[in-house]
C-alpha cells in the first residue's frame, strides 16, 4: 500500500500526525474539527492509520518479563527506582516510534514537489521611432513623424506643400535603398497603417522621404518627382 497523497502537503502532514497521536492541545483540537467537518481529511487520516498498521509486523516482538507489572507498581508507589529492564522496555517503544516517524518523514520527503509555476516573460516592447522630415528648400517647417510598432502605425503631423499640379507622396527607404510608397499625405495629421510586408523597413536609420509626384501620386509605385523633404528614423 502506498502512502496517502490526496491532500496538499500541509493537510497530509496534519492527518498523519493525528493518526500517530502526535498532536496535542489546540493543534489536536483543530485536527479533530477537520476530521468531523472534512470528509477528505477524515479519509486521509484513515488511510494513514492503515498505512502505519502495515509497519507493525516489521517491528521485532519481545515478551515482557514476568515481574514487569510488579516492578512498575513499585516504581509508581515510590518504593524504588525503575529497574533497568523497565527503561529497556521504554527504549524499545521509543525505537518503534522512531521507526514510524522516520517512515512518515520519508513519505513526506518523497512526496512529489508541486510543479513550479512558470511565469511567461512578456517580450520586450519594440522601440518607438521618430523622424523630423525637413524640407529641402528650408522654407517649410519640419514635419514630425512617429512610428508605433505595436500598432503598425505611422503618424505624420503634416506634409511639405507642393503646387496645385502635384501631390506630396511619402516613401520609406531602408538599407536596400529601395523606395516603398506609403501613399499621398495631406496637410493635416496623417495616420498611415504599415503593411506587415514593410514592417521590417521601419528601423533606426531608415529614411522617410516626401516627393512631389503627379497629381494623385505615382502611377507605378516608383518615385518620379523630386524629393522635397527627408528625415531619418531614430529611436526615442
């Protein structure tokens, strides 16, 4: 029969100690209340009692001396110190109790430890990137652009103005030097959603460039007009 293991370690320990008669005072009272109120705890106590009962045949038997009762009564009446045989009997009982206690300790030590709680580490947030797009003629105010990688969103405060026959188109140029259009941007704040395919281009050092394209933007996804503003992305 294996040792009981249905309760958590603290409940199993208390049940085993109650089964062995090791609890006293308030601890015993608390355990007895659990015995009456908790069927699971009562079953655990019964299981421990059955488990320890299996150990009794392993203890060496020893017949008590014929005069043991007389000597015990004499010791209790104060007629003399308890003979050595009496102490040897108590030592045998102490050894039996030690065996049971060692068995209990071994069962509790060998009880599988609770599985450790693994707390997943949240990935480090990606850095926000920003750029100041400065007009090439130095006349228009710089345009602020902020890229939020968690939202795949590029927020552009405005644009570099063009004449009525052209449209300002925004491009991102990464290390491969290939311009990728982000669309035509207007004078007001612009929210540009970045496609997954182009997310890898948004790193520190990439360039945001505005060109003056034919009205409505480049017809083939390639820049044809002159650059009228540019700025490099940097971590903030």
